[in-house]
C-alpha cells in the first residue's frame, strides 16, 4: 500500500536529486534535500485538508489530482508562478523575467521579495476564509468545544466569514499604509496592492468554493434517489460504497484543491529564498516536497485516517488559521519559516493525540458495556 501510494514520490525524489547533482553538484543536492523537507513540514496541514475534500471524489479524479494536479503544483506554482509574479510586479516581459531567474539570482530574489505583500494578502485571505467557514459551522464532533460551540452559534449569521475577512484585510492594508509612509511613496503605494490582492483572494475563494459547493449539492438529489436502493442492498448483505463526486462537481472541487494548494505554497516559495535564490534548485526541492504532500493526501484518503482520527481535520484547519495570520503579518514583519512549520506540526500533533485518547476512551467504554451485557446474560 505504501509503495503503491508513494512510488511516484520515490521516483521523483531520485530523479530530482540526480538532476540537482548534474545541475549544481553536491552542494545543490544538499539544498534540494533541505527544501524538500521544508516543503513537507510546511504543507502537512495542506495534505490533511486536501484529504477531507479528496475523499468525496471518485478514483478517477483522485488520479487526476496526482498526475495533472502535480504538474500544476510543481511546474505551475513552484517554477512558473514566481517568474510570472516578477514579470507583473517589475513590469517586464516574461522572457526578461526568465533571463533574470536564470542569470541574475540576486535581482530575481529581490523582485520576488518585493511582490511578497500582494502574494501574502491573496493567500492569507483565501486561507482565512477556509478557517472561518470551518470554525463557524456547527459540527457533530467538536475538538475544542469551549471555542467551537459559541463560534458555531455566531456562524448562523449570514456572510459572517466574509465580513470578518474584509475587516481583517482593511486593518492590514491600513496598518501597512500608515507604517509605510516613513519609507516613502513606493511602499505606501503597496497598501492599495495589498487591498486589491486580498479582495482577489476573497473573490477566488467564493467563486471556486461556491461552484464546487453548488454541484456538490446537486449530487445530493441523486443520493436521495439512490437511498432506497442502498437500504435494500444493505438488507441483502451487499456492500455499499459512498457516492463519489464526478463530472462537473468533481471538476470544480479539483479547481478548489488547486487554488488551495497554491495558497499553501506561497509561504514555501517565499521561504525557500532563505535557503537558495536559484530558481532551478527551488523548483526541484519544492517539487519533490509537493509530490510527497500529494501522495500523503491520497494515503490519508485510502487508509481512512480522517475517519479513524476525527480531530485531525480540526487540527489542520486551526493550522490553516494560524498560517493565514502568519502570512498577513509577514506583509510587514519577517517571521522565521521554522516557526511557521512548527505551528502547523504542533496543532496537528495535538489533534492526533486527542483523537487517539478519544478512540481509547470509546474502546474502554465499549469494553465496559460488553462486560455488563455478559454479566446480565449470565445472570450474575
């Protein structure tokens, strides 16, 4: 099972490391390995959240996620995206941007860094919306009930998530504008860029998420029509599998996953420049890491891990909320990537341990009930 799921990741790792040696020798190999570990540590929460969405999709679309989706993640976000951002923000042609990336690493790094406020605003607001929509939904299973119960009541207010996200964006842009005046007009002008990018992130979330939700709801009608047939199959002792997303519903869910992955990759792409400013080395390292994140996502789905450890999804969404805040803070203040990675790892580890404790408690409770029934049946 492990080899089948992670086989492509192992193959990509081998090819990536060999390519690194041919490109820049053993030094490049070491940098690629470090970047791969960085990407995996920063994106583990991404895998958990992706699994929650991917488990609703058919096996065909799961394969699409692992093939075409990987090409988008590796080449699109880790290689092409930074070059496009440089071309747009520096107002230069794509060929000139590629030339900078390959021949003037320092200038290329500086231009990508200059584009960070817009990137962080877009990704921060998109991820914040994911967290808010999760935390404001009333769920049967609650992890931190003392927080989630009152927030679920507040969530009954329509459009509350969007309102809070816009308020956070306005505060972020206004604070950035006030603090930027001391550096001159160039930085002050970026407050408008931050505001625009944040609104673009909100619109992207609402459009892609709304379309995928619409088609998912359409499938519920089919599920209802098939419900009676499923009940009859269960009574006959036949195994019945859950209805998976297909067609347009799965396509828009796939788009949602790709935008989600893009938002998660922002901090990794920016943070990678702390390790190397060579775009080829960055693409190889982050690409290998992205492949493992994809494989881990599919592994979680096929193993049913989210069903066995019910608080994992909660922990991942709290990690998303933390990452959203960190991205917005990094618009003005630098935060070490180690802190960013540790926050997500700690939250997910905490939720995993809470799930283990819950499973043990339920198992002990079932054992006690079984003993009581046995005593009653034996007349003790």
